[in-house]
């Protein structure tokens, strides 16, 4: 799907989001990051974390669907949504594969065990370095790292 086709879509955000997700799935690089960084909602209260709950937490923390889709694409490839994933060669840790993992302590002392803390840190990193998760995903698609 071309960027000009996406620009011509005059329907609500949902249609644009669907087009961006479809383009992403097809391997198309987004043309530009949105003007606004992804907003981060407050993290849910700490609790035991079941399989799959990291995605629910992220969806709650990232209300914009395009930003969530980009964040999810990166996390799926980096850690498979495993908040204890560790890269055996580099030592990168967690959902967003922070290197070193201890960097995530700036988002909370429970960075090793709390997916919400890792998501918050990851969003802050993506927003500060790439402008948004969509910007980070654009970079990731070109380099296979971010």
C-alpha cells in the first residue's frame, strides 16, 4: 500500500489504523512518525502476571491503536512478549530488550518482574529516541534493531 493511498483515506482513525497495520504486516515502512509522541497512561497496580497479560497492560497504557500496533510489532520480535526474556549473547533483558536491563530501573525498582514497568520504560525510550513507537518501528524495519 502506498503512502499516497494512506493519505487519501478520509475516514475515521480506525480506517487509517487498519491501513497502517495492514501495511506493516506486508512489510511496508511507514512514511513518517506522527507529530505527537505516544502518550503513556498510568501503569496498572502491581500484581502477579499471567501469560498474555503484558499485551493487555500495554494496550491499556497505549490508547492510540497505531502506536500500540508499532509497539507490539517491536516487542513481538524482540522478546515474544516474555517479560523475563534474556539475550544470552548481549544480556539484553525484558519485553523491550533493554541493554543493560538495569536501565529500566529508572521506571521502577520492580523492572525485572513487572511488565508495566518495562512497558513504561520502553515507551519513554521510543518516544525520546524515535519520537514515538511508530518511529521506532520504522527504524526497526530498516535495521532489525532499535
